[in-house]
């Protein structure tokens, strides 16, 4: 394969990956605007349930393993929040760069036909 063909292949993959990231962002935003998701996950799980597990993690009535398990579960809210934030940020970046990537791909394709 020529260098231009390789570059076209890479550019096509980058565009495909960027579109996937943008789709994932849209899904995360749709979830965050869903009333049931906000109530069940963001309020009940991430606030109430994880707070309960945080309190349990300090209980001397539990074994060290049970306290560690409770703390790990309590931290799940932070991991989920971070995951959703990263999905949105990566999707936003992908959406911003997608037009330039498509423009670059068109330019590479025109070079290939010359």
C-alpha cells in the first residue's frame, strides 16, 4: 500500500472511532436527562445507597472484609460519575474534531486520485 492509502485507512478509522464516541456521548446525555435514571441511579444509588455503604465501611460490627467490601461499593458512585463524565468529554472532543477529520480525509482521497 502507498503512504496515501495508509493515511486514508487511518483517517477512515479515526472518523469511525470519533462517530462512536459521539454516539456514546449522546447516550450518556440522554440517560442523564431521563427522569427514571436520575431518580434511581443518580439519587438513590449514587447518593443514598453509597452513603449507607460509606457508613457501613466504618462499622466495627463488621469484619474487615465486609468493611472493605462496603467501601468498594460506596466508591462505585465516584467511578460511575467519572466514567459518564469522560464519555461526555471524549464525545464532545470527537464532535469538535470530526469536521476537520472529514476534510482531511477528502484531501487525502483527492491526492490518491492524482
